[in-house]
């Protein structure tokens, strides 16, 4: 099969899932063409059967901003025609689904059949899609796609409820390569980031307001009052400076490490004792799943789809959004009880391995593509 994949190429869960999916499909024999404005961060080329097509959106004095959606649609149509794509799989509804639908309709006139599969990831529905300026076009993109998936039951329900979408949306969860994300996978460099005696609290995100970075720092502040601890923050984004300010106001710069964007995250995750994800809403929580595969239990919130991934009291503790004291107490309970921690760590790894294996989840996407291609 020849598959076009479009995603945001920058750091962020939807781009990661799209890239890992494309690589896994190519490894299994499909031909995959990534179409985006930059090479996705986790995509190292060259590799067999994987291609990248860059979208350039020229500007013009009359345009308010370069019309990326149109340039993307044009590139999608061009690639589909030139290489004979069977379908386009777009990740994150806006604007990718709209561009794909435009591309499909553009080339239909030439007798070329192209199908469109859209995967909903989270804020494309929970934030962007609910903005009145974008709601109707998000719904249009979903309804006109040939197949639609969501990464959790929660996201499927929000899509139906808030956007009044009536069509079938299949839940296909995210996945993790448990042979790469392993408890013993820390690099020698990562092992130097904390002392043996220090308890490492980890957080990985794109530092957007939805991640509640202040709560990450708040939990750490409470934990470090009780035990030797270190906070390792991975990623970058608009709230990183807020985190830096809070850390410096709290006077614990020496115990906090801002690593910025890290490509090989699997080499750092295993040094964590707990993974903090106190988000407002998390449709899935891919970073939490990656931590679990490395045997790191999660302290997070009972928000969105996170409870579908992390089992409260089994491989992590989930508290109400904003309950910083509750999350700090839960973290302390876990890290000060080695028997409990070991049980949670083993369970986290086991859940990632058994419930979210790359092969089985990729096979579900492949089966969906086949259904979509068979449908008239
Ligand atoms: O919204 C974000 O934080 C980024 C977004 C993305 O598109 O990169 O992440 C969403 O998709 C991930 C992959 O499916 C999920 O694991 C995240 O939970 C989801 N983020 C939110 O729902 C906030």
C-alpha cells in the first residue's frame, strides 16, 4: 500500500505517533510518504520505503499569512498523483483533514481515487475544535473523511458530544515500542543527571498551559522538603519560562534540570522514579505510556483519557486536577516504600507491553485502511 502521512513535525504527541506509525508501516512493507512543512523530529532519513515531501507556502503582500492549508493540499494532490498514493492519513484535524479533503476532491476530477483517514489526537477537538471560529470546519473535516480514529474513548465521546459528530469514530490507542523503551535503557549520560540517593521526578511535555507546569513544580517542591530529590524537565514551549521563574523563586535551581527537547527520550525516562503529568486534560498521555514502558509509575490527574492508560492505585496515582498536595503525598508514598514502588513499576511496564504493543496497534490501522479502500 502507498500511504501519505501528514502531521505537525515539531515535538508533540500527534507528530510522534504519526512518525512511529509511518516507520512501522514501512518496516512491514508499505511505502510511506510524509508530507509536512519540515521533517518530523523523530524521523531520521534515509530509510527503506520512507520519503519526505516538504510543503512550502509562499507569501504574497495580499495574504494575511501564507495559506499553508492550500499549499499543503496542493502538495498532497501532487504527491498522490505522482506516486499513486492509495490514501492520506492525517494526524490532528486542523488544518490537515481539510487539506486532505481538498486534495482528494481536486484529483477526483482526473479519475484518481484517494481516500482520507483522520486521527484525532486531543487539543484538535478539546481546544481548537471547540473554538466557535473552528468548530464547523473541524466537524466538516471529520464528517468528510473516509475513516476517522480517536486515541481514546474519552476523545471519541468529546467529539460526539461537543462537535455533534454522528459518524463512526474508531478508537485506536497510541502504542509504544517496548524493546526500545525499557527499564534498563538509560544512557550513561542520563545516569549522571542525579545522584544514587536522589529521587528523580520526571516531566516531559511541550510546556503548554494545559500541562499545568506550575503543578509539576509544586509537587516537586513538596517532595524535596521531605527527601533528597531532583526534578528533570524535558521539552520546551511557552510555559518553560514560567517554570524557570518558579524554580528560581523557590530557590531550587540546583536540584532542577531543564534538558530542553530531547530526541532519544527513551535514554532519559528510565532514570525516573515517578513521572509527573498533572494536566488539565490529556486525551491519552503518550509521554506517560512511554514512561510506563520504562517502568516509571505515573502521578497524574483524573482527567480526560489518562485514566484509560494509567490504572489508579496499580501503576500510578491519579488525583483531581490541581490537587498538588494530593499528588505530592502520592509521590512520597510511592517513592518511600520500595516494595510498593517495585510493584507499581512492574505493573507499569507490564501494562505498556501487553496493552499497547506497536505490532498489534499498527495492524489495527492497517485493517482500517483496507476497509476504507474497500468501501465504495
Ligand atoms: O495537545 C498536545 O499537548 C499535543 C498533542 C499533539 O497533537 O501533539 O497531544 C495530544 O496527542 C497525543 C498523542 O495522541 C496524546 O498523547 C496527548 O494526550 C494529547 N494531548 C492532549 O490531549 C492535551
